[in-house]
């Protein structure tokens, strides 16, 4: 299985209800892969050319990581509840 397909399957198991229709799953898959494409395009267009890591590259990665962590925290709270999120956060 391809890496993005594996990632989508993990996402599907965690967040898409088992009784979702094939059409709903297809729509979620399309949105998931679109997000991956946007992230890849953002990285490829924003990272400095050539070998090595610039300060701008570090700043971009720090901002992206922060944004993804913020999204992850919101998902935890939405799907697991604030108490479970706090348990995971401190573990």
C-alpha cells in the first residue's frame, strides 16, 4: 500500500464512521489527499533551493508544525473530549 493510502486508512479508521456510505468515504479521501497535495506544494514552493536548511526553512517548518499541532489538539478535544486530551498531552 502506498504511504498516503496507509495514512488515509488510519485517518478513516479514526474519524470516519463505520456506517459512512462509499460516497462519503470517497469524498473524505479526496479531501484528505487534497490536503496532502496542498502541504507538499507549500513545502516545495516555500523551502529554499539547494542543500542545507535556511533560517526561513526552519521558520516555515516551525509554523507548519505549530499549525498541525493546534489542529491535532482540536481534533483530540472534539473526538476524545477535553479530559482525555489532557491525559494524552501530559503523557
